[in-house]
C-alpha cells in the first residue's frame, strides 16, 4: 500500500514537470522575462515536494516554504503549476506525522495571508493564463470581502479543502486499523475462552470418569478385606472385577482425551458395568424413551456417572442403589437413591461431593439438579430439558 502511494506521488511529480514545461512554452510573459531559470527551479522544487510528500512529508513542507520565500526574495512570479501545492496539502494531512499535521494547517492559515500581503505591495506577482487569472479575480469579487482579504480566503480554501480531504482519509484509515485490531483482539479473546472452556470440560470429564472408576475399584478392594482366607476363588473374582473396572476406566479416559467421550450415552451399559462390579442396582422406567440430542446425551451420561460415584462413595456399604428414569414430553428426569449412615445424634447428613460439578454440567443444556436426604436416603434428581 505504501509503495503504491509513493509511485502515485512520483507520477504526479512527473505531471508537475510536464505541466510546468507546457506553461512556460505557452506563456509569452514567462518566456520573455529574465526569471526563466528561477521559474524552472520553482517547477523543479514543486515537483520534488510532490514526490517527497508520501515518504518524507516534513521535507516536502520545508521545501514548499523555501520555494515561497525564494520567490518573495527574488520577485519570481507564482505560476499555475504551483496549484500542485493543493496535492501537497492533501499529502501532509494524509501521511504526515502529528507535528507535520499541525505545521501544515498553520501554514495553510498563515501562508495565504503573507502571500496576499506581498502581492498587494507588488513584492510578488502572479503570471497566470488569462482565463485562470480572470476566474480567480471574479471569485474574489463575488466573495465581497475586499480584494486582499477575499484573495487570502480563496487561497486558504483552495489549500484547505484538499488538506481536509487528506485528514478525512487519515482518520478513516486509523478507524479501520482500530476496528481490525479490536476484531483481532475479540477473536483472540474468544479463542482463549473456547480453549479454557475445553480445558474445563476436559477436566470435568476426566474427574467424572476417573472418580467413578476409582470409587468402584475402592469398593471392591475394601470388600476383599472381608473375604475368607479359605476362599481364593472369591478373592480372584474380586481382583478380576478390579482389573475390569480399571481397564474400563482407562478406555473411558482415552475416549475423553481423544474428544470422543462426550458422545457416549449408553446409560444402561453404565449401570450394567456397576452391577458387574458387584453392586446391587435397581432400575426403573416411566414414560416412553426416545433418542437424545448430542449435548443432552453427553450430559445425561456424565451426570448419571457422577450420581452413581457419589452413591458408592457416600452410601451404605453393600446397600442397594435405585436408578429411575422418567420420560416426559419436555424433559428426562434421572433419579438416584442410596441409603446413608445416620449422622451422630441420629440426624441424617447428606453427602456433598460433586453436586456443584453436576449443576454446572446440567446448566449447559438448561437442566437443574435437586438433592437432599429423605429418611436416611439420599435422593438426587437431575432434570434435562428436551427439544
């Protein structure tokens, strides 16, 4: 983009040289005056200022002032080719640094006043084609501000309008850059949020899978202490159950880490695995089961897994678990019941493990969880809305 701007300024500079040559060839007053070499320097300096305005705006502004001061000092006339100063004014506002921006607007306000004052004292004069000179004076007259003031205002407007155009493009480009930056920052923030959400989901899934399997393994290992030393078959069976649970846990962890764990929705298999581990589970259904959407399937599986884990961990040793699923037109309710040891003073105390995690998981699909103790039985009920 910068290279195209530099090439464009170079092309305009060539146009200034060509315009200056044509003006000199067509203006008898310029050819017949003894200021020919000085006028050539004015045209060359203007062309150089145009070429530099993109890459070195400060040098371009200084060069314009040097040209103007030299013309005043040598009584060299202003020529029509110097209308290219309007392009320089545009470039200073478009590409100049902050100091150049303020210096250029000050120059546009002060320069015409100085020029008109010098022209009024016949210290500097203008050698323009008749049509251009006539248009300039007619416009000054129409302003009704007097010849000198009107000329100053007109020159300031002729330079100020391009300057305002350059400033508008400058602000517009800055706004686009800010919008692009804000868009990138927003995309980066969303990506970080997604990554953190994925990490949280992964940690929750690993916790659910490992916690459930370890609870089963721990229950089997503890039951081994109560087996008779004269019954090696029962001990081998308990060890085989532990190995099966550990193997299933390892497979579940692999599924979670490969981002496939959330598609598991076989609730009956989850219950069967628990039974295979030696736990008594009583199940029941109400309503007509139907397929669950992807998100609801994952939530139902993980929530039931955590419910069973809590029941094993905090329930009565060897006590039966009750799992009931109730299907309604708008929701699936999963209820898990397990007996608990009465707290000191014969007051039941509810276990409080994993409830917050289940509530967070259910909230992702608009579900809810209720949990409490009823007559020494802990009851947890999850409601999963259905579309």
